[in-house]
C-alpha cells in the first residue's frame, strides 16, 4: 500500500470531508486557507490571508506580507526526504531515443545552475523572460530558474508565429529570450531559433537570447546577443540562493485570448498560485507518494504550468513530460508511454481522446494500462461518447474520471470531481472545489437559484489562484472579468446546474472559440485575416467539429469579389491561410473559408454573427429574425455558397 503523499491539512479523503471542507472554506476562508498554507516553507509568514477587493476592482491579494520562493517549496523542501525520488521523467518524441529521469536533487541542481546562468547574463528580479521552447526538460528547468531569482517567466507555445512572439515580447517588455535550435513534432523537425530571430527584428529591447541545443542543428547566432546555454553553464555552481519574494510579486505572465483585441497577459503571483496549484493537484487526483502523473499538455499552456510542473513538484510527486504527439509513431503512443513508465494519473484533453477513438482499437488493446488509477480531462467539454470510450477502454471501467473545469485566469482547477470522493458523471464537471463559489447569472446579473437551471457561470468570492491583473493594463482585467457583474468574477462560460447540483459546462458565451482546447478570439483571427492584402473584411465564427470540438469558419470578402474560377479561389484561400499562419501560427488556421461578396450587417453596421454561426453550424432554415438586416439578400448568397 502506498501512503498518502503528505498529511497536510486540507487533504480531503471522503465525501463527508469534502462537505466539511467546503463549508469551512466558505464560512471561514481565512482559517481554511491559512491552514492550507502552513505546510509550505515561508521566509516570513503572511500578515493577512485574504485582502484587497475581489470585484469589481479585481485587486484581490492572498497571503500579503508573506515572503517566500516557490522553488524552495518545489525543490529544497523535498530534498531531505525525496532527494532521490524522481521529480521528472522525460519521454522524447522518438520512442527509440532514450528517455531521461531527474531526481529531485538533480532537478534542484539543474535549476540552480540555470538560475546562475541567468544571473551571469544580467537577469534580475522582476525582469521578464520569454521562453519559446519545445517540450524539453530544460523548459521546466528554465521556468523554475526564473522563479528562483524572481524573474517573471512568460512561456509562449512553440507553435506560435514570429509575429505572435514579437507581440508578446513587446507587451511584456521582455529583455531576455530563451529558445532552442529546433523541435521535434511527430515525424517533423521544425526550426525554432530562426522564428525567434525573425520576431526579434521588431524587438530591439531584447539584449540576450539563450539558446539550448536540442537537435544539434547548425544555428545562426547573432554576435553580442545570442549565447549557447551549454557554453554558459560550463563550470557554473550547482547551488543558488532563492530570492525571497513578496507573496504578491508576479510569478508568471501567460498570454491567452479573449473576446476583444490582442491576447492579454494573465498575471499570477507567488503565494496564492502556489497554494492553489498544490491544493487542487493533490485533492483532484488524490495523489499518493508512488504516483506517476502524466499531464499531456504542453508547458506553453496553463495546464502545463499548473499540472505538469508546479502542482506535481509542490506536492513532491513524479511528473512525466512528453515531447511528442499522440499519433506518432502510431495511435498507440500514449498507451505505450503509460505502460512504459507505469503512469498512475493521466490527464489529457477531449480532442486527443476523440482523435485516438477514431483509430483501430488494437492500438489500445496491445497495452495493459493496468498502472492507471485516475483519468482526467481538461480544456473543453468532453462529450458523452468520448467520456465512455475513455472510461471503458482506457480506465477499463475502474478508474474515476475527473472532468476538470478551469481557465488560465483561475490558476488551477475550479469545478471537478475529486477522484473517487465526489461524483463523477459523464459530461459534468461536477461540484466546485472548496473555496470556489460558482453561481449562474441571468443576463441582467441576477443570480439564478435552484437546480436544473442554466446561466452565465460566475464566481462569487475570491480564491487563492484568481488572476491578479493583465500585464501592464489592470483596467483591461477589471473590465473583462470583474466589472461586467460587480461582486463576481465573470468566466465567459455558460453552464447548467443539473438536478443534483452538478455543474455542466456548456461553452463560451463570448466571442471566444475553443479549438482543440486552445482559445482564440474571433476578433484576433479576423485581425490576422485582415492583414492579407486581398482581404477587405472578414468574420470568424466557431462551428462543431468532430475531433477539435470547435472548428474555425471564416467568411471573407475579397478585394476582387467572389473569385470566378476554382483555381483563383484556391489561390486566395492558400494565401489567406498563409497569412493566419504568419500572424498567429498553424494552430489558428481556419478549417473552412467561404468567400462572400457581403456580410450580414444591421443598419448600424454591426455584423450579425448569430446568422453566420447558424449557417456554419449547418442550419439553413431557422435563421431567426433577419428583418433588421441592411441587405437580406446577402444571407441567401451565403447559404448558397456554404462550405
Ligand atoms: C484550463 C484551460 C479555458 C476555457 C474555459 C472553458 C474551456 C476548460 C473545461 C472547459 C468544459 C471543461 N474549458 N476546461 N469546458 N469542460 N472541463 O483550458 O484554460 O486555455 O484558459 O481555457 O476552456 O470554455 O473558459 P484555458
């Protein structure tokens, strides 16, 4: 029998304990979250557990007055008892390449060395460091190295384009970039450093680029700006004192899309994020000392931050990092990796499950999967069919499924089953975690009481992991999350509370599309499309997609009208896709493009997205009221040309 990972306070093991914890966290949050923070290493304890104003100001603080360093809690704190325990297992893209294992002591030493390299390169507390790296162990090391010296990391998923990098470097005011020569993705090898070079043409303030050698590729290094990590690290000390940071000092900035304008830099801070990552990780997955946890997300997304890195390390668990993709070399890769490393808690996205469901079942049946204990899902609603397949074929009917609802802005899981403790029902995220007070709001902001009800999902009280600000623009955070319904945090999601009080997340109620669990604002994609010289105007909506959850449907008015020939149309479409790839990245490529001569607009010039959404969804008759349209004939044309 393996023993509980740590008998910390606030570890919930039964349904009764859940209800008791929920009650206490609601009635006396200061006592509850004070106790939850006791087990950590503090340089100085906090003065107040909760402070600031939650909403509408959006100025919550947690553990204000406290001093700490999250890496002391991820690493140093475990050395005495878990120095030789595996902290990270790295499974490379190619199954024939050797995997790597790092113990807590080895990881500690690597983080300290990397931190010293950063210091030697002039990085100081408060500096922003942008990381554009493949899923290699050094990405995790580099994030922790930043945290060790109080630099603020901003990881950008290594599929984003040069333009997207440049936007983020400029917005964050980053002066140092860490990158690699190239990356592996399935059968492909993709250059990385050259993308950074292109981005930095418009970022003169970046004075240092630290390059990791991942593929042994010949790489152009700019004199005076670029250095190789392996050269910098030679002979560097393996210890580095951790900077004592204020509880509310920023830990990281992570860019995410909203319904308007450019992606915003979501800011999380030291102490509250730490407590939330640790608490949610241990409780949702019911982590035990011998667990091997595998979260398949890339570290470039919040799921990677909280459940590949910070949550597992704070809890002293073993976390598996995977460089590859679910279908390389074949659709059995996930299951092979689970058997190979005896993974116990497995956390992935519905889109991955759906894509693997489509492959022959033999890919699953060749593996035992007997090590698995808990299955998790995140990023988008999981449809019942995928839920049952996951339960039956992967969990063999004996592993609880935790469908975890949360957001970049919430820092960690908010609504989810706690494995084998609270109810797990298909297509329901379930009950809120202690400290999370979800409500359903009507459009006018009144709370909808009772079960079997639907509304806008909002959160009524602050929790330790709440977004603190959007980098450089607090007003934007206030307007987006806290001002729409004063007294609440507005999630942007619609939800239903079922007859048993379990939450079912329906999807976004704003102009955000969720493609394979990745968020894009329609405005963001339209802005990209409009950069194309042939594009006069565009409108983007989401539509149901079998594997991706939602696909991107773009309606475009071309400069020369609707193309007369098929060849011309293909050429336009190719050029348009190229623009989106250059502006954002491949992940934002429209799935369908329809070239139109006009868009349905109201007399005041507003695009009626409702109609475009319906057409994209395949609805041809029930388009609702079109009498306010300036030119109703446009709709007929769009219907006739539907993809
Ligand atoms: C963690 C993460 C957040 C948006 C969120 C919602 C959707 C996430 C979900 C889910 C239904 C779940 N979402 N988890 N919808 N069920 N279990 O994904 O963060 O990238 O910021 O996306 O994803 O729409 O608002 P992020």
